[in-house]
C-alpha cells in the first residue's frame, strides 16, 4: 500500500468492514431526525364528507310452454304461475352507482344460481351452485357513476328436476327453491383521501321449486344513500424554510452514507483480498499442494538448476499444467502477506505462478 495514500480514521483492515453497517445505522437515525424536522413544517388537512348512492332494480317475465289457456307467450312479474306451464324465466338485473364527485371507481360483479332444499325449520339439507355470469371487473374508471344491466334466462325445468329428484329419492318433506343473485362489489378512492369507499349490493330473485304453483319473490333495496367521512392524505407546507432545511439535510445524509460505502469498497485492503484468496486456494487444493521451505527466491532456485522458466498467468492454468504433467504443486510464501509463489518442477522447465497482494484490486476488477 502506498505510503502517501490518505486513510480515513478507523477504516483500516477489518475496521472497514464495520464501517458500512455503522454508516447505514447512523444514516437511518439521522434520517429519522430529519423526517421529524420535516413533519414540523407540515400541516395535515381535516376531514371531508362525501355522499354517494346506489340504486337497484329487478324485473322479470315468465315465459310459458304451449298451452290452450294463455294467449300471450309470457306473463309479467308479481303473479301466481302454474309450475308445469313455465318454460323459462327472463330476468333483468339492474344496478347503478353515483357519487357526489369523481372518486375513481373500481367495481366487479357476477351472477350465481343456487338450488336449495331446506327442512321445515329453514335449515339447509342440500344446495348446488351454478355460475350464471362469470365475474367481470372494471378498473380505473375515472367517472363519478356507472351502471350494470344484465339479462339472464333461467331454464325452470332444469332446476326443478334437480330438486324433485333429490326430494323423491330420499322421500323427504322439504321446501325447495332456486335463488338467483347479482353480487356487486364497489371500491372508490379519491385522489386526495387515504380511506377508500366500499359498497356491496346483492339483488336476489327467489323461485319456488317442486310446487304446483309458483310465486316468485324479489329482494332488493330501491335506493341506498351513504355518507363517507374521509381523511385528507395531502398536506400543506406551513414553514417553507424549515421544510427546505429538512430536504437539504436529507440529501446530505444520503450522500454521506453513499460516500462512506463507496470509500470502503474502493479502498478495501488489498492484503485482505490476498489472504482470502490464498486461504481458499490452500483449502480447495490441499491434496495437490506441498509447502516448501527454501532460503532463496523460487526463480533463483530454478535458474541454478538451469530450468527454463514458464510464467503462468493464473492458478487455474497451473492446475492444468499439473494435470498434464502429473507433478505436485509446490508452494512458498516469499513475502508473508504480500507474495505467494506456486510452482511445478519438470525435467527442463519450471512453471511458476506468483500471486501478489498489490495486484489484488486490479485482479478483482478484471474478474468483475
């Protein structure tokens, strides 16, 4: 390491490894203090009441099989129907939502039919669901209102036969029905508020099964009006000077953390890298390496033996030489902590790989 190189205090050797977590910890503490200073310059706005409402409507017609009694193909809602004459039921489900202002709406809905068989106390004995309309989802609707209109045609005989077969097979006395429902889930979020608006609606059509006469009932609310109390998430800067001071401190804090980390990484001790690499080589290739004790430099020793010296660029290349010659790798650290020499002695050639601490940073950059 160069003598003229300037070192930060407490950042030599292993202390450098501690500098990064310490810098992050103190940086976070400093940032918390800065955030507290910033909050003192802000004022949170108060509450706001937003009004929204939804409406639902259900209509249906009962279409009849061919018969000699009714001249029209269908009968309107709110009547008594002869079950054996019902061909299918044509139902219209309608739902609408409107808010006092644009809140950013997402909604989803689906229609499900359920055949239910209940005992006299209303406890369910058997049920089977069928999805009439798969779930539909609409996102990022930038409007203050929307409406849903869906038409379904219900095959009465199909559901009636299912319930009848179950009741007859087990010879039980029960109340059977087909329940068809539109499920709506609405979520609204105003750009200026934290809290979301959530609204759910279920519009249900209930059709008796396994009866001679059918009286269809509807379950829906005409109008739902709601008020949502929302909290502003936006803030006002009441002290520009204090806020500007907090921003400057935050920038300096982040810059200081980055500066310490960059310094530690760039100026990491070459000797540390050297020792790590040396220990790894000695551990991974222990069975191939024999340490020698000599009083002269390896190159001088090779010259005294009149060997031609081949300099190997990497330890992996030296392993290849070892595999080809089937000769042991000899090892000698000529300058402890600074320079290690790995070499192979052949009949007329000496193969040598020198690993120096001073070249560790350069070698690491090449590998990166």
